[in-house]
């Protein structure tokens, strides 16, 4: 097993992995918690292609673009990752940590993203109620239930 995540295995808990029949919010059967993937060389492409924002920042040449170790997902209890919308960043909370987004460093990162023009959606895995942070502040958003691939989308207010 070779990875650049260190002992972080947070993504192995928060995401649904259809190829492994793993639901969102549950530990993957192939995760050696705090160590890594037991099937690393054979893991699904969804896993091998994924990079959270923290890991992505570590791959940047300019050290000023690195996100601090305190914001590594297993430490801050939030996995920041891109959504299907390039203007929206997802912040998936680890189960049991519904208020992790309120921590000083996490909230500061959310605020920086919003100041940069992103919208940030915060919530527990597969939750149908989440919080959206944008230029207009903070507000609740209704989400679809996860589809067969574990994907969710916001439901426009006029449809709710």
C-alpha cells in the first residue's frame, strides 16, 4: 500500500462506493482505519481517482497553497471535495461530528472559499438537509436522496 494521505482514512467512511456496495457514512470493509486500504492496488477507480482538497493542496508546488495539517480530514472531521458543479465545494462531515464545520480553522477555510466566489455545501453523508454558504450568507438547502452512484443534488426552492 502506498498513499499520500498518511494515516487519514476519512474518505473511506463518508462516501458511497457502489462498486463495493458500500453506503455513505459507513466504514468501508476494506479500510484498515488509520492505516489505509487493504485492497489499495485493486481499489475501484472512484477511490484511486479521488483527492480531497487537503491532499490536492499538498500536491501543489507553491507551499503557500498547502492547507495545514490541522485541516486534514481525519483531524478536522470534514472532507472538503469538489462537487459536480465547478462553483460548489462540498464539505462532508464525518458521522458523529455534525458541528465540525463550526471549528475555527474549518469555518475560516469555508469563509475563504466563499470570499473566492465558491458556494460551499456542508452536511453529513447522504443527508437530505445541508447548509449552503455563499455570498448571501448561510442557509439550509434540501438535497435529493443519494442515487445508485451515491450522488446528490440540491432541490431548487421553488420545487420544495
